[in-house]
C-alpha cells in the first residue's frame, strides 16, 4: 500500500489498505471486490424489481379496464337483450309486418347481439390475460390457477353464446328468405297465368 502511495496510485493504495484492514479486523479477504460485487447485485435486483413493478402496473391497468367495461356492459347488455327480444317478436309477427320488415328486424337483432357480445368478449379476454400474466409473475396457488382457467372458459362461453344466438337468428332469417322466395314465385306464377289467359 505504501509503495502504491508513493507511486501516486492513490486509489490502488486505498484499496490495498481497506483490504488489509478488513482482513485483519473482519477476516474477509478482497473486501473491496466483495463490496463491488454486492453493489452490482443490488443494481440487478433493483432493475428486476422495476421490471416486475411495471408488469404489475400493466396487469392492474388491464384489470381496471376490464372492470370498467364490465360495469358499463351490465345495463347495455340488459337493454340489448330487451331490444333483441322485441326485434325477434317483430320478425315472428307475420300478421303485422311485411316479410322485408321481419327480415330487417332479424338483421338488426343479429347486429346488436354481435356488437354487445364482442364487447363482453373483449373484457373477458382482458381479464383472462391479466390473470395469466399475474400467475406468471409470482408463485401461483391452486386458486389462482383455477381463476385463470375460469377466466379463459368465460371467453369461450361468451363466444359460444354469440354463435348460438347467431345460429338461431340465421335460421329464422332463412325461414323468412324462403317465405320471400315462395311469395315471389307465387306472384310470378299468377302473372304468368294471367298472361296466358289473355
């Protein structure tokens, strides 16, 4: 340490002196290297904590967004269901509405269902994604894994619900299309018969 001091290497002299004192008083060799290693490990740890904190904030944002969408959809879904029932009733009333009006009612019901269910699916996907990411971050309990699978299933259930109603509406629409074709054919036959009689 003294020779390094006389050569003007003050940093090296200080390091040698600290290592010598630490060896004598603490019994720790290469004390300054160990301090540098500890500082580097602390930097890495803090970086990992920062990354995890950012991920956790993103997960919280996803959950909050899903909550907000789901709350807004409670009343919107109820109104949509009521409107769909009204439109399907209109489509079923052959005595009050023309074929085109009935067809338009079913098309509108289908569009309403598509729109509201897509919103519900988006919210469910957000929630499932947040739960999945959260489970990747930390040690997941059996309940956490169960919640993740239930969230994924919710998305599938909503997609199935959407498809089932679209199928029922499509069947009703096909029936009206067949009725329109039959009415057009009947009209054409009457016209042809009238032309033959003249």
